[in-house]
C-alpha cells in the first residue's frame, strides 16, 4: 500500500505582532498530533549559522507541545534525519537553506522520508522549498545552491510572505509583477501566494488552505498583465492543484 505524504507549509513564523510561532503552534499541534515525536529541526536557513540558538528559540516557542526537537548539524545530518519521526525546517534565507541541503546530500533523503510517510513542517524558507523550485522566493541569493530545484512535494511554486503593495513614489516592481515575470518564462507552472497567517496542509491526495487569511493562485494568462490572479479562501479544497 502506498503511503501518503503529509506536509504543513506555513507562510511565516509570525503573524502581525504575535510572538515567534505563536499563531503557528496550534496548527503544528493539529498536524502532528499528541504523540511524543522526535523531530529533526533543520536550521540551515539561518545565515549566521547559530544553529543551537535557533533550536533553543524554536523549542521554547513549542514547549507546550509533546515533541522533542534535535538540531540537525553537518556532523549529524544524515543520521538524525533518518531516525526522526518528523522533519521541521525553519525560515531564514532560502538560498542558504537549499545550498546546505544539497551540500550535505539531504535533498533526496528528505524527499524519500516524506514521500514514505514522515511528516514535514516548514515555515517561510522551509515552506518555499516544498514547491517545485525556489525561483519565487523573496530572498536574496547570498549563496549559490547546486540547483534551484526544491523538494517538489507540491507540483507548483510557493511565494511565502505574499504581499502586493506599491508605496507611493516607488518605482520598483510589485510582488505581482515579479511573479508575472516568472510566469512569462514558465507559463505552464502555477504559483500559490501565501500571505502571513496562511498555510498549505497536504494529506496524501488532499490539499487545503488553512489559517486566518485567504491566499492567491497565479496562473499564466493572455491579458495585459500576463497572468490571472484568483483568490483562495480559507479551508478551500486545493486538491485539484496536485
């Protein structure tokens, strides 16, 4: 019997003025359940490499949940991921995160674990890498990963922290215009823009939008903007995107 993948991709670790993982914590608890799981926490999106500090901050934020978090480091990466009951990937810089995952030969290992039933939780950069590639990240390429190709748990792109605002007098591109540039090059690929406070919840062949706010689906379109933008309401069934 084929085992169904389980993925929780959260747009961000904070929503508005809330504390770190304060809003995300109940969704993580609902997703992972009440069992005392051993979680491999992957901190490589942290540009400063202060992995123990990142673990301490995350463990403190999730202290009321029945899980034990162990930080993945270069020296223990493969064994810790292999033995874990669940995988958790924090936010930061998406290029740094994917660079280190490839450098430590963890991409295929994590793909294999998740597609055979190990739950995956990620936020911000950790959510970005659940899509096809990291080409719709908001981050700067501070390092060059082996490939932009990500885990591909979702057959579309993700844009975490989605927000389309153009300040008065600003001449740079809006988020929508940046995403439209991607669609001009890759017109067959869809993009889900996840505002802070929203998340994608994958259970096998079922996919739902969870959270407090609606999200946005971008597809290529033959109009002046070059794309079609469709609202995704909270609790919407998105299984048709799989």
